[in-house]
């Protein structure tokens, strides 16, 4: 509904599922103001949630602020990215792995399918 009403997809996601920002002393002042403003209009989703979303251009995975759902990713030499709750869901060879990691609490992983980044 928010995106359909003209809101930017990433703003809507951060409004609905913000990270734990309240006690981060190094948080940018504008970002803090964004979270404070939106917290007055929308109660944050505290999960547990692992969300996978797409809008035709972006493939997105994000975790709630508690990060209780695992979300592990692997990028291989042929530029494939695999994201799943468990490693090994796709049959890649260990020597083909370029990088790997996990989406942490409150983090977002985005793949822009137009640019490949």
C-alpha cells in the first residue's frame, strides 16, 4: 500500500521493519530523525521475521531487529547469488565461492537486477 501510494520501496521497508536504532549513539542525525518520525506513525515489526521481497527490479532480503531467522548468502564466480536459511541449498563448489556472509539483525541485502550490483 505504501509503495502503491508513491513511497520509495526502501523507505517503506525501513519504516515497517526498522533496525534497533534507539541506542546507537553514532547514528546519523538525519537517519535518527527518520526513525523517530516514523515511530510515531507505525509500530515497528519486531519479528521474528526474515523477509524476501521483489519489485521487478530489486531482489531484497531483510531481517527484523532481533535477527532470529538465519539468512546466509553466497556469491559464486559465475555471479550467482544464493540466499537461504541454510548453506548448501545449491550445489556450488567451494572453490567457486567469491564471497559469503549473512544478513544480520536489522540489515538488508539488495540485488539490483538491472545493474547486477
